[in-house]
């Protein structure tokens, strides 16, 4: 991603770290060994040929031009070059003492299939091999406890252009990443980007291309986004696939069976294509597969995986190279498709590492703070795939265009990239720089976070001024965390603030949405009050999923009034008056319990949930205020919410959301609300039908249930079975106070134009009143 702007105060620290790292790297100097692999008979290059050092777990592959480079310390090594269906060749090399480019010519090898005795007539030749693989898998893979690896990923994106009346593709962007990864049974997985670079038209924030969970066809079930795909060695694979033997080849003096797999159903997500299984261990060592029409990967269409696996610890075939090809179709009129090709090389495997510890609920992907500061010397010391001549020229051409483009082009591109670049500036959020509401009017300010955000210290400061209420707002907060043990972390923090706060237990609509709707439609979703004071809190986090917290607040609450009638449009409308609260001192004690076992994908400063497995989120909060603590009001309130993400059938999933709250003698600013549409716009966790805004000081509950079917309803209809929008059925019910009940049912089409969701809702409480609402699907 793009370089972060850092203060000079941290320059010495950064340079010191780089010098230390360079010193450590220099202790083991690596030298390149380069060559090209070709077919001895046709002299055509062989892409994705395997080049490895026996017994050292060092591995790379050749690129599309057959070229390879492998880095080795000084010494004498024997390299093995192999390609399925060809006779292996060996090279004796001396890195550091010779600079020649090797030319490896592999000869095709014929292999005669020996007679096969079929013990069960219901199995054909290919099914017998699959049956053997199923039998052997459990006894082999049960011994795999963990592994760690390094990887290099190169992603090339192309766009279609007309040249001489013909459609051709040209390189539009290139990204490269160096990754370190770890896996621990049963499903703890970690990837960390340690270095990355890209063409200048791609921001570093966009460069998060990594191997991800590579489809390992030795697994029973392979998860690709929301798809759970039955693998070819699943215990019931013979019920889902037809298998056909195509050929028998040779590798490492063992037979390799080339088998075609054909899904028996287009309603169940399955693979199709070819796999290669090796004799003796009966594991998948190569694949060339794609998904059937039931596999829905969103904007990625026509996805094809080509991968190879190598044997480690004499038992486990793990991926060492994978090429993924796809077409990215956004579904937005006027935006052409982008052709995507990613090549990944995985190396330096360490299997069953003693005492390998991964935190519970570990992020699936994170980025090293130094990832965007690696220089060319660093890249020269890391394994990578040589760029082809076309890719080298593409790098130069794109970077030259970006440097010499016109001022107008620079301004437009900078504006488009601004949201991504801001993720790496030391600022809190855009809404801390500017927002608008009917109380403050135009708010201008600044928000700064500690530039070197870490797991143990955080600090933020915001300061701004509302032009309409003519008041300064500020917020200073700092936090520390320290590990008590391997699974327990203690955190504490303090906040000092003066802020305008919405009257709501949570905020489904951000300040950015409120700003947009107020400026363009003269609608302000929330009511507000002013709060100023100090909050101190402490918490314990257990296994990264469970948090226990306690806090105490000394606050002064004050009523505010509507101060502006400004809007760009809808000038004939007026903003509603803001309600009056009970002003005074409020000293409160709060207790919190939170459990969250979701996985997350780290995108810059954001952690985005990854819903590839069942997950729970539970939160319970209580708040107490008493006059003996110096508070104006005696009240208590308790509220909680429960969310369940349940994978169901055929890549579908069920989302359940339940919220409950109860209180006693609640002041207006602490009352419960039900969240309703905002000018026919909705958000997850809100009702979809157009009912008026409500608030209560007694009790509230709401139950939201929806099932996502994917494109299942149209999978069997020719012409529509590639329809990628998500079909959703939902039912919502809630009650506010003692009597008022809301109930609605509806259907929705999600992922329209990739990021929109359209809801068709029947409000049952009001004689089946019908409404249509829109929300973001991402």
C-alpha cells in the first residue's frame, strides 16, 4: 500500500529498525540461481514447472515464459526440476560463484498402466482411486497439527481494448506481496503481509492480495466465501461426483492418476475439472478446477484454479503454487470487466512446529507496519516469481503515465484514492474533519490518532467547532493494554470530552449518512444532547473472543436546540425541534460482557468480518446511576443483543438478530429506541418498513430473522443460472414499551450492482402496508 506520512519524531525509530533488519539479513546472504525450463522436443517453455532443493523445503516455479529464479545461500546444491508427465532433471549449482543462466530441457515420459483388479464392481477405475484416497486420508491428515510458511503473490489485472478491430487485453495494474502464514488445527489461520509493492495506479490500501484459503482438495469441505464445496476426497464424494480416468503419468517414480471430476448436480456447490492423485499416499498433487453454476463468488466470474502440491514430512501434500484466473464483473452499466490473474508461490514450510501458538479468533489477514517501506534490496533477498517482459513493460508504462499525467487526471485519481489513502494518515475519521447536522450546522475540525498504532498503546485527539451552535467540541482519549498470560489481556483507558451525542443506544447511521441526508434532503435522523466529562474503564479480554469490562463516567448533560435551517435542496421543509432533556450531572457505573467468535479481515484501519463459518456475537451492558454518587437521577437500564450467523444448505446462510432492553425511571437521553428506515434507506439491524420514529423509557425488544439463498431460486433456469444477486427472505418483529408492536415480512435482492440491496416489505401491523427500501449490501 502507499507510504504512510510519519512525523520526524519517528524517523529515527523507523530507520533504526530497518538498519537492524538489514544487519540480520546480511548474516545469511542469498544468491540468485536463474534459468528457463522448456519442452525438449518442442522447445516451448513450460510454465509452472517445479524447482526445488531436496530436503530443504525450498521451492519455486517457472513463470509463463518458463523462467525461474531461486535464492540460495553460498554453497553447492542439487536442484530438481520436474513437471507432471516429464522426466525429472537435476542441476548442480553453486550460488555466489557462478552467474550462468541454466536452460533445462525436460523430456516427456510414457507410462504404461499396469493391470488393475477391481474388487467392487460398482467402482470404475477412477472411482477406485478416489475410494483409496478417502480410506487413507483420515489416518494421514490426523497427524497434521500445524504448519507455517512464506509466500509470494503476484496479481495482474487486465482490461479489454479494441485494436485494429479486434478485442485485445492490456495490463492495467500489477501488485506483489510477500506473506508469512500459519495454520493450526482445527481452523486457526493467520496471514500477514510483510512487504508489498504495486503499480502507481493502485494504492497500498488496495493491495491486500494474498493466497487466502487456497482450495486444498485434500480437505473434506472447501470454504470459498459463503460457499461450502464438497471436495473430491470427501467420504461421500462418490455421491456428488462422476469420476473418469483420463491418463496415468509418472512423478518421483510413482504413478500419477489424471482424473476428470464432473458434478452430478447444478444445485449443490461443487467443483468440476481435473485432478491428479499420486499413488501410495493417494493425495491430490495437482488441480485444474472451477465451480459449477451453484458456486457464487460475487463479482468474480469464471474462476479457474490451477495448483500444485508438494510432499512435506513424507506425508502431507501442501500447496506450493496456485494460479487463479477470473473475470471481475461489477455489474454496473458502462464499467467493463477486469481480467484477474494471481500467481502464488508458497515455500519454507515448517510442519508440526513445537509449541506453535495462535491466538483464539485470530485475524485472517493483517499488514505489517513496515510492509510499505521495504526497499529494492529487501525484495532482492526474498523468493519471488520473475516478471515476464510484458509485465516489466506494463510496470514501466503505467508508472510513467501516472507520473506524467495531466493536472486534471491527477486531481480526479487523487480524489478517487482519497478514502483509501486516508486510512494510513494519522487522522481519526473524515467525519471528525467535517460533518453537518441541525444542531451544530457545519462542523469543521481535526482528528489525530497516534501515528504508530500498536496492540499496546493508542491515543486520539479531536477538536472542532460548530458554526451554528458556536461551540467547541473536543475529545482526548488514551488506552493501554498488556498481556497477563497467553490467553488473557488487560486493557484500560481514560477519555475527556465535550461532544454532541445522539439519543440512542447505538448508531446504525453514521455521521456521514446524516450529513448527506441533511444537506441534500433536509432530514436529520437523530435527536441530540450535549455531554461533557470524563470516562475511565478497564477490561479483560479472554481468548480474543470474550471481554469483561467496567467503567465509570462523570458527565454533565445539557439540552440543545435546532440552530440551522440550511440545506442545499428541499428548502421548503423545516427541521424538527430537538427535545429537551433533564439537564444536570450524571455519574454512572457501567458493566459490560461481550463474546464475539467471528473472523476478521484487516483492511487498513478497518476489521471486516469474514462470514465463512458459523459465528456468535453476544453483548450485554448495564448502567446504574444513583444520587448518592452525586448524580441528578436514580435509574438503571440493562440491554443486550445476540447475533447468530448460521451456514445452511447450498451456500445459503441464516442471520438472526435479537435485541432486548429494560430500564427504570430512564431520563430521555437514556431511553430505548427502535431503528427505522431513513428516507427509505435502511441498515442491517433496523426495520425495513416505513414506520415513524419511536422511543420508550420502559422496555424494548426486537427480533430480526433472514435467510440468504444466493441465486438458488434461478439456478435451474437456463440463461438465469449465472444470476449472482442474493435472494433473501426476512421476518422482523419488535415491541416498544408495553403495547406498541411492529411486525413485517419481505423479500430482498442483495448484491445488485455488487453493493446494493433492494427490499420489498409488507408491514403487517398496518393492514399489510407495502413499501420499498434500499440499503448497502456490503
